[in-house]
C-alpha cells in the first residue's frame, strides 16, 4: 500500500476497486452458464454490499 495516501484517499480507492469488481462480475453474468449464474449473482450482491458499507463509513468520517 502507498503510505502517502490519506485515509480518505484510501477509502475512495477501496470504493472504486469494489465497484470495478462488481462491474466485472456483472459482465460475467452474460457469459456464464445458467448453473453458475446464481453463484455470480450472489458475488455481485456481496460486492454491492461491500461498496455500500465503504461509502457509508467514508461519509460518516
């Protein structure tokens, strides 16, 4: 990790990375077989929840 980042910059970076992961997983939904779809949907939901938690924490502090 880059030690020169402020805590706010770090949270913004974490939020952006979480959203990128969510977007990537969402794109994978179109390409995956039906039997794996439910698993990917669960992962998308978890990353969405993680993004929301990071944003809420950042806004409180």
